[in-house]
């Protein structure tokens, strides 16, 4: 499928009402950084909202603060095979329509609580049919890479659970103080 | 023209040539240079200088674009090397890519190679257990392969010689099937490992867990400072190259030491085509080399040649070194060259949990693990399969976090510090039996980019290996259950031979020139100024990681060569 017909299909699926600042689907350009995914800036925006729901920044820094949307897309672009990439992109393209059909509201219009519930329900869903399967795979892949990026971020590995490049010690039977 | 030839012959002449700069080649070079021989080391790959050519060594986890994962495109193009546990984003530049150096797999064989200064010594798992006479006497006792022409006593002083120089951390355990060596202070066993060791002492008195001996500096810092190396800092990022020189590699140790003598010449991008045999003189006179970049051929000459190209490439070079005296390959009067190749069986493993020792954990990182010396068929034949297996064993504890949530719940879970149960695990290291059918040969048609025939590899597991896997899993399960471990899971990952990276043999040592390629000094029977002291020389495989034995052979062979040069 070429980009134009993909866009048309997205427009049909979403009822033409996705949040797209460029307004004209047919002219919204593909983000060059992710050649294998062929996604648009507005799709990346939607992904960022999902990541902000997974890591809202209530206890720690938020996912978008750590630019996890970039990391998720880099991993999807470089480290998934062709089939996994197609599923991910299909899940992303269908996400607004899917959430609307499944939960009665487009994801982008949900408040924080609704968005969290929507992700939880999607992750717990038994995938019958392509759309459900795509949605579940899309959300679980997004969460998996976002979590990997978070746990391996400079912020987390210096401020929350510091990583030691040079431990210079090993104790095999260290007594736990609080036990 | 005649003058030119003479001149180039003089310029290209050395006392000794070493083919390969890896584990055993580095040792040959060090010993030859120390004994005053002008030595040329030929390395087919690029130069990797200690520290300055370790580009990832001080990188933090977040500095790797894919946090360690190898991108799909590279995996797809290089399925063989992608199956190697150490082929990750931080060390991928030290591995040969499948596409660059093709070979023919008659049966699936994952050939893991490192073409650069130091070869695979940069990447190895650094395990250095000595062999014992239970290993050297194996073929004679159990009636396979041929009898080793040496015994433990022949090699023991050379094990010591090597261990002192490379630095080996270990405990003197007093085991007759795993002799003690020249050890620096050992790493600690963990509380979980000590528990299992104690359990075995009470319930399986002939079985024992020890801390695996590894080539890391843990003491005598002043001595190693002379090599520019210092104490291991427990980074466990060894595969990137160590800026402290905490573990042994040719790059950090033997090659710079050899260079300091002023007797070393290193030639990189030097792909050895063959060894030159002079029929009139009845010996080898030099080496034919193809420049990896220009593809120009040059000949280098020496009185003695050490072949240390890595087990299978050494076979390839010998098979490709044909002359009217040796039409089937250099030193191949017996017809066994390329045959009786074997490896280590790493297919099976087991894991479990232990719910005790709640008051203990581990801290820091350890570049080795527990080690289960072979206990099967050691003193007498007691099973329906030949030989046995050693095993890695480790018990460790880490934080567990429940990452299943979304939003604030997930963020809170990520900050929690809660210890999980002890996790225990083991993997087998089985001895395989060298057989005539297990062989490598030259492809009659396919050539590599340098006009050298591609290697055909035909290795497989056999019924003995299958029986050993079954026994390992049964025995480990029984011991794990009896020790109170839970959630026990066993695996047989059916990996192809090769991923153990312990391929051995093809130019085996033996007493009889009719059935072996090398004599007890690692010399080719029929061409004694060529010594083979890498994995190709191995008559049988034992269960112990082989690199230490190759290094000891290299040092011993150089001593012999120099004493007999006259």
C-alpha cells in the first residue's frame, strides 16, 4: 500500500476526524527519521499521548519528558521485523477509530483516567480479529519499548536507580539491613 | 630482477612467523620475541590497539542507540553471528559478519569469528580451568580418537607459566580432576551457591561447586602494572575491551609485551593463503599472504612457523598448503587432516528459584560464576554414554518490580526496591567425541574474496551427546529438587555446533604419524618446523574451556622450537 492510499484508508477508518494539524491528509509528509514505518507527525503526536498516559510524570518524570516517543519509533523502525512493523503501524493508524468503537470515545479526546483505563483494557484484551490484534500488539509494543527506554534512560539510571560503570567490588553474601 | 628478488627475500625474512594474533598466537609471539627471535605476526583483520580502539568501553547504557539490541537488518543479513550471546550493540564491531566471510555448512554450524588484533581473545568468556589426566587419558581409556602423546605432567609447568603472566583468579580446591594452579585471590561464591555447595557435600559427597577460575587480575597488582594492566574493576563489560586490562587479552598483554622486546613486527590485513614447502630442503620456508585490501600476494620467510589461525582456519590453511610432496595438504600423510573435529555440547540448561536465604543478597558484579567440575564417568565408566559434562552454576538475587501497570501505579512500581527470590541456573559443557565423519574440507568450487577455497563444515551431535543431555537434565533436576529449589525449568535449545565457540581438532596430536598430524611438541610430523598450537591440535575436547590449554601448548612449543633451532 502506498502512502496516499494508506492515508485515505486512515481517513476512512477514523471518519476523517483525527487530530492532524496539517489538516490535509494527502499532503502530510512522512517523517524521514523512520523510513520503515512511514508515519506522519500527527501519528507521532498520538503516540506521544499514549506514552504520556503510560508515564504521566506523577511520581517520576513523564515519558514525553524523556523523549520516549523518539525511542519507541527508533526501536520499531530498526529492531522489529517487517511483519511486526506492519502490525505496529496498522495499530497506530487504526487507534483513534478503534478506541472510539471499543470504548465509545476517541483516545485523543479521553481524559487521563479514561485513557489509562483504555490502555489497561486494550492490554488485557483477547485479540479476536485483525483490529483487536493490531491494537493490542501496538499498545503492548509501545509500552514495552517505552519501559525499556525509561529504565535505560540517563535520568532513571543516574537519579532513580544509579548505574555503576565501575563497581570495583563483588560481595556474594551481603546482609540486607532491613530484613 | 634477480637482485630485486634477493632483496625482497631478505626484507621479508624473519626468524619466526606466527599466523594469527589471538589467544595462542599472541602467546607464541611473546615467547618467541622474549627469546630473541625476530618475529612476524600475520593478522588477517584490522588493527585494534588496547584501549584506544575500544570505542564503546566507557559508554553508559543509554548511549547505545538501541540500548544493546542488534537492529533487524543486521540480524537478517547475519543470522549466524546474531545467534552468539555476545553479539550485541556494544561489541558487534569485534565480530566477523556472515556476509563478509562465507563458508559452506554441510550441516548447520555457527562459526563465530573475530578478525582483528587479538582475535577472539578480546571477546572470550575468560574461563581457565586446567585439564587433568582424567582428560588426557580419556581417549586411551575409553577407546576413541587416538591416545594423547602427552600427560598432565608435560603441561603442568606451562600451565603455571601462563597463569602467572595472564593473571588467574581462583581458589585452591584440591580436586584431582581439576588441578589447582597459580591463583590470585578468588571471587566469592554467593550465599545461594554456598548453600548448594553445602547441600552437595552432605548429599552427593563426590560432587562439588567451586568458583570458576577466570583470567582476571585480583591481586599482585605491582606485577601486572609492568604489563600496563591493573585489577579487575568488576564492570563485567569485558566484551567491549577493558581499559584497565583487568582480564587477559592478546591486545592488553602478550602483544604489547612482545613489542617491547623490539623483536615484533605486526602485519595486519594479511590473509594467509598457504604455507610454502621447499621439497629440496624438506621443510617449510615461509608463508604466502594475500593483502586483504589490495589482494596483492607477498611471500614472507622464516626458519620456524607457528600456525595459530583459530581451529578451523588452521585446518583450512593446512589443507590449502599443497605441494607435490603434500598433495592433500601440508603434513597430511595420514589423511586425517580436517577430520576428528569436535566441540563442546552447550545445548542444555536448567533454572529455578530458591525461597531461602532471605537475609542475604549480592552486591557489585562478578565476571565469573560457580563451576560444577565433571562428576560423571571420572574414575570408572558408570553410565551408558562415554565421558561427561562440566557445568556452570550460579545463584543470584535481584530486585523485582511489577511493570504490569499503567500511569502512576507503574511509576510507583518502578521506584520500589524489593528483593525477589534467589534465582539459580546452570548450563552444561559436555565433552563430545571426535569422529572421522566430523570434518572440515575445502570446497572444490567456491572461493572467498581472496581466491582461497571456502571451508566446508560437517559437524553434528550424535547419540552419545543426546544421552549426555538427558543425563545432565535428569541429574540437575534431581539435585535441584532435593536442594529445595522450585519453579524448575529445563531447556534443550537445540543450538547448532559452533555457538560453544570451542571447536577443536582436525590436525590432532598423536604418537603415530599414521593416525595424527602433530607430534607431542605440536610439530607437524612430516614438517617439523611448523608448529600448530591453537584449537586444531586437540586430540579430544575434555569438558574444560580450552584456551588456557592452547596458551600452555604455545609456550611449551616455542621453548621446544628455540632449543632445537641449532
